[in-house]
């Protein structure tokens, strides 16, 4: 079998390395519109060969590891594939993508979201252990063909990923809280410090807590603005809930209600009882 990966950044590049380890595919082909990224991917051995879309469409399995807006633009170009071909998108939003898959290739398609990543991006950020032992969410699986669903499961099991199935609307709701909202908050914290008169003086004091909070503010602005666009409604809901908690904490501090503030913090501690 041959695999084709469209997008050779952190996710696509790491996938290429991990797929090579499984031995499932004789060749792994890659496509990236950024020529520098493509050359880096080839030199790093993330894929065997860089090809055009027509050759990617001949692969047995095609992975879409590009920003979610680019996925939408690519979907109409994937028609005309063989009946057995499996297409797997790896976008961080799922409902809009699922809704826009051309009917001709809907059975070929599996909507997936690997819950793994780092704050770095591009081919040089890729490493083969990125996906192993992380969750992969498969959505709207009942709309995929039986063969394609089974193929996707086999691939992700071989990658040592933990499969969770749900509908795309639920995915986007949950992802807003545990992924999309934290990124917006991280960007906001970083910009709050940068907006001060002497940000360098402030950052000179930065310790582990601050660094942990702003680590993901290094993430790709293109990728995350696309995610915010596609999951706008769910993200706004999560931001509204967050704003209410922030306003509540602000009021407790203003009114010097320290015992209540401690109880509010104590409630937050209980989150770790669920993990």
C-alpha cells in the first residue's frame, strides 16, 4: 500500500515518521505547498517522495494534515479517487468539514482529530512519538464506508493511539473547552504582558507557572485563527463561561472576600479528581 500526506508540518511530518515504523505502507508520499517545507520534509525523511495532488489521489490512504480552512478548499479536489481509497482528515474542528465532504467521496472519508501536538510547527518540529498513546477522536463514523472505517482504526491502533468515537457536533463542543479556549487564553496572557510598558522587565521574573501558561501561545496563528473561524459558536460559548468565572474571581478580590476566593480555588482543585 501507499500512503499520501498532504501537509508536512508537525502533525503530517510526525505521522510520516510514525507510519514508517508500522511497516503498513511500502511508500509514503508527501505534498506541501510550501517548497521549503517540502524540501525539509524530504531531507528529514518524513516522506519518501514529494509529489503533486494527482499522484496523492492514487494512494490507498490519504491524510489531510493541513489547516482546517485549507481542508475545506481541498475537499472538492479529492473526487475521482478509487472506491477503496481511504481519506482521513486530521483537523482540529470536525462538524463543518464533515458537512462539506462531497457526497461522491463521503464513504471514502473518515473524520479524525488526534489530541496531541506541541507549541512548535513546521517539518523540523516533527517527531515519531508525537501520536503514540494519545487519543484520536473519530467522528460521524456511521457516514464512512465499513472498509474505510476499519482501515482508519487499523492504522490508529498500529500507531498505538486510543480511539474515541463521537458525533462531530459533540467533538467541536468538547474541543472548544479543552483545546481551543486554552489557546485563546494563552494568546491573551502573552498579549497582556506585551502590552505593558516594560515587558522585558516583567518577563525577567517569569517562572514555570507563567511559562506553562504561555507555552501554546507559540502555536501557529494561521492554524488557530482558522480553528476559531470554523468553531466560532462553540468557542464563543466557552469564552462566555470563562469570562463569568474571571468576573466572579475579580469581584471576590475587589470585595476582599478571601475565604470565598479560597473556596473557589478549592473547587478548581477538584478537577484533578476527574482525571
